[in-house]
């Protein structure tokens, strides 16, 4: 049986992997426009906020639901 701490740790690990995949967007040499940089900053902040207010395993599991397209339904949408 999973504890709330274990569930949050799992979600944070997954979230951190999403953040690592877009670290390049915040580097000074990324060559993105200011508008795109702002989109990525909002996305990254939304990822960091993903665990806010999660006080039950059920709420954590809701964040981990996968849609028919194979993507997490309740994760922020990555900029194009």
C-alpha cells in the first residue's frame, strides 16, 4: 500500500523529468523569442505548482491519469 509521501515522491520524480527536458529553454543561449521564453516560464512554473494542494493519494492519482493520446491529462500543456 502506497503512502501519500510515496505518491507525492513519485509525482515529483515524474515532474522533475519533465522540467529537465525543457531546461534548455531557460539558458541564456536558447535563441528563443521573448514571447516563447515567457511561454516556457509559465509552463515550467505550472509544473512546479503541480503538487500544490495535493493532500490525498486520490488527488495525486488524478494528476497521474493518462488520456487516450498517452499523455498525462492533468499536466500542464507544453508550449509548441
